[in-house]
């Protein structure tokens, strides 16, 4: 009889099922983001760090913070900041002298704070008779010659010397550089200028680059192809049609996302290393901080450890110190506290390296100076894996991503023009502070706890009361209907 009852009222049961599913969604109990708690804060700039920023924006949106970010390149981001078109900028290099003059002329304040560390990688697309090559190695001299047009074939003797284990094809190299003003270009050219200064000087003379130093605008040369943004470079190299034979410079996250290989770079200890999170972290222990919190990477390029990845750096957020809307300052401050702590848990998975403790403290110091920003939590409450001691700084040399290979012959050497290879001071902010409890009205510890749940994929805590309310409403609305359908009178009626 029960079977007959079920089949006698299909439309009624369907309506009940549809209502049961739809009601929680209408009540907002599903995984919809929390409503924005405060104004929207707008930023623009670096594509190098954009993969991480997009992840963090998504995380905090579920906590009710509205952050918009446009990955337009470091140069454009700094210009937007100068022109008051954004609330913050992100760049791999600080303001240029002429940009500082424009800021001073307008009376606009600025400061730098670290946001994420990473390795500028050399993503490539190369095949031989055996298939795709995934274990290419290069010294700084070879890299410099490829990206200045002195090496134009994949089977050049210099590349063969770096790769005696490979059968390299006789085909042209297509270097892919940035067409827009780029902090990635600036950092990469600074590395070449530091370790292979004569090669860079020759390139400057050939292309008319003046002054001859690191540049945000890579000059076109020879067989090079220019693409806009890190996505543009990565998409070109990964393209199976036009990308075969190409090589470009991007943050490692872009190669990781496309499952493309990156070059193992020869370091000062004569090991070829990959830009893994651990290898980047090791190299950056030699970074020093200038008085304005900008980075000095001279000793990073020649870090002596066997696993140190030499083209390592970190990205800056640029924020105001005065004249900033405190309501926006509160939102921006909470965003900063999220990404320097809990947000760094996703750094390694995304292709970056978590900020070390001294840089977290540096970011805390800068965050406090933003009008309206909440006080940072005690360092012990910061869920950054580096701070909590859960980040494996030794890495795993047994994995493909972290493999290091000792050179087997004299091979190419590094020109140590970056200032020696001894251990460097990590600069200001090394001493950790525990701080005191902060008021509940701006409690970053409680906020960090909620953010940790988001990072772990959990629902924001505020969803629980809504879920309970939804269940109660469902019971009140539909329980009488279920009881009526299952009553003896209903049974008899259905049989009739």
C-alpha cells in the first residue's frame, strides 16, 4: 500500500522536495559569501603575486571583506596609486625617483610592506625525440645570454655544457619577455646585472637601454616575443602550437598552474635547484631590509646553501600613512592580517613561499600605521606556517620539484658580483614581540580564528545560526503536511 501511496501523489512530493532544497538557499544558508562588512577596498599592480592575492581575496570575501584587485603590472599599479585611482598598489620594486617626486608634489604618503615570497622561474616548452624535456638546467651566464640574444639555439654549446644528460634539439630559442612595465622584469634583470654584469652592459649598448641597470621594460631583441602580463607570458610558452622552443620568466605559480616545467638554476654552491617554497625560503634568509622596508637581494643571488634558489624575492604592498578613510583602513588592515598569517598557509600550494617571521613582524609594523587599521595579534597567534614552525625549510630533495643536482664537471661559474656569500642580517623586525590582548571591538585574534576556518574550507561561524533557523522553519512548514499525508484517513483515501 505504501508503494501505491507514493505513486498516487508524485506532484505533491516533488513540490515538498523542491521547497526543502530551495528554502535554505533563499535564506542564504548555502555557501554564499557573507555580506560585505565595510567599504570595498581597491588595489592594482603586480601580476607576479596575483595568484596569491586572488586566493586571499576569495578567502576574505567569505568573511565579509570586499577587496578588488586588478593585475595590471607593477608599473601601472604604482601609477594608479600616484593618481589616486586605487587604495593600495602591489609591486616587486619600490617607486622610481621620478615617481617619488610626483608623490611628494601631491603630498601623498606611502609605505611598503611584504606580502608574499617566491621564485622568479624560467618556464619553458622544449621537446626532443623522446618527448617533452622536463629537467633542463642553466647557469646564470647561460640565462643571461639567452635573454639578451647571445644564445639563439637550444643545442648551443653553453646549454649543452649545463645539460650533458640531455639530447638537445637543433631549433631556435624564442625568449618570451614582458611587453608591459613589470616588476618581474625588474627583478629578473637585476639578477642578471648582479651576476653577469658584462653581458648586461653589452645588451644595454646594443638596445639603447639607458641608464644601464635593472629595467621594468625589457627591450625587444632578436627572436624575442613580448607578451602582456605574467599570464600572457605563461600562456604563450604553454601553447602547444606557438610555444614549442620558447622560454619565459614568470613567478613559479604560473608554471605550476599549467603543469609546465621550469629551469633548475645553478646556485653559488654549484647545485642546480628548483624554485620550491623551501629553496626560496633558504635563499631569502640572506635578504636585507632597507630603512624603508624595501629588499636588498644582493646576497640572495649568491646564497651559499646547496638548496638556495638564487632568483628569489618578495612582493610589496604599498599603502597610505595619512589622509586615508579609516573605514577602508579597517578593511585593508584586516586583509593584511589575514594574508600575512593564515593566508600564508596556501603559499606553498600556490607556488610561493610563506613569509618568514621577521617579514611578518615588518608587515605588522606597517599595518598598524594605516589609519583605522586594527592592532595586529600577538605573534604567537599568527597562523603563518613559518611563524608556527610547521614549514619544512629543508624541503624534500627526493621529489621532482625539489631535486638538486651537483655539477659533475668544472662547468660554468657564477660571477659573484653581488657582494659575497656570507650570512646576511635579516634586517629590522627580527625580534618577536608577544604584545597584549586587543580590544574585542577590533579583535584580530578572533578574526584570525574565523579566517583559519575559511582557509581550511570550513563554513564561516555565522552560518550556524542561519542553518538552525532554516531547519526550524522547514519543520514548522512541512511537518504538518507530512503528518497529514501519512495519517490513516489519507491512507484510506489514497486506496479509494
